[in-house]
C-alpha cells in the first residue's frame, strides 16, 4: 500500500487541533476498569513543518515545553507515525519537522488523566495527519494508548467519551462504552500533586477474599447506578471501595479525610484515578452547600460527563478553541 500524499503535502496543509477530555478512573470499586470522560479539556495543535521541532505549552505543564523529543506528546506522535507506516505498508518515516502547541487545562498529577489526554491527543493527531491514517482504527488506537499509558481504564474514556468499562483479554485491551444517566459531577482538586507510581506502589500484592467479593458486587451495582440514573442512596453504596483507596490514604491524607467526611454525610465521593482529586456525584446546589464543610485548599470544578472522546476540531478560522 502506498500513501496518496507525502509529508511535503501535509506540511503545506493546515495544522490539526485535537480536544481531549479529562478522565476519572477507578470510581470507587471500579479499580483499573471503570472510567468517566469529563468536560475539562486540553487542546493540542500539531503541524508538520519543513524541519525542526517547536513546542509551546500554555497552562498546566508549561515547565515541560523545553523537553524536546522527550515531551510525551512528541514521543506519542513518533510512535504513532511509525506504527502507521507498519500497518499501512508505507515508508514515509518521520515528518521533516513538527510544531506542537498545547493549551492545557487538566491538572497534572492529580488523578484526572492528564497523561491519558496527552497520549490520546497525540494518537488522534497522528492519525489525522499521516497520509495513511485510516490504517490506525479505534482498536489499534486503544492498544497503542494502553501500551504507552500502562492501563486501559483512563485512555478508554478519553478515546470514547461517556462511561467505559475496560479490560485486557486474549486479544489485548478492549473497552465498551455506556451512556451514563447522571447529572453534574464535581472535582475537588488540591494544590498538592501525587505521582501515580507512588500511589500504585502502596497497593498490596493480595487482598482478603471478602474484600474482593464486596468490590465485585459494588462495581456491578455502580455500573447499573450510572447507566440507569439511580439515586444518591444507591450511588453511595455503589461507590464503596475496599481494594485501593484505604491503602493509598497515607499518600493523600487530606483527600482520604474529605472522602470519609462527605460519605459520612451521605454524599457519594471517591478518589479520582490515583488521586489526590476527590470526585463527588452530586448537584451544583449541593456542592454550594458543602463549601464550608469542604474548607479551603481545594479548586472546585463542576463538570459533566463528556459525551465524546478526543476529537479533531474543524474550525479553520485560525482561532484556537
């Protein structure tokens, strides 16, 4: 198979801008399996140029703009271009130059999927720019994103939007998408960061059989509660976890204490991803009434479930979304 265009033709065309949503994984009992796409977005603009590498970053992660080839999105673009050549049987190689512009709003190292957004945005941009981009279908995109991220539960909702259930089977990572029937969710984001590796390192190698059985039941209930729009009382039970949150609490005591305090008042609250952000399933009116209870030191983001995953923005007016 040969591509209809080459990199010179791509460079002569417009850049591509991808909008990628934040994600919240784990969701209480849904450890390494459940994820929600949220209406907080990073915008990534990628252009093929005649030479060199230029990176601009506004907002979160501005300090990593100088990493050059070590920048995560650049690494993802390189891998995706190489994979596309392999899948399509082309030999275009890497483009002569790249320009990357990022407008980042997703907090870094807070459990809201900033790295997944970067990875998925890079894959979607590469698929759009490469002359044989159609060779990288959705299943291949999920495989590549999971290889880079390490787990499919964050990248799946970033690719598909909505509520996703992700797992790894004999053919590799897979996911299914559900349409959740829930209203607003709220993210309470602390100033303090927490590396995912540090949080994962606190997990034990084994857990009691009773805890595993309880989580299996709660995870099934949570899927039903989110998909059917069941009430707060069901969500409170459905978000109970025994597999990861308590073990990780020493690394984020303020977040663990907030989750316990809110749940004690009947509010469904969980640690988002690996933390330390706290995700709350409740209305904006309830959030306003909880402000004094929550206290200072938290950035409050009222959000909805994002209906779409990462998508190319087709506004060619020159305005950045």
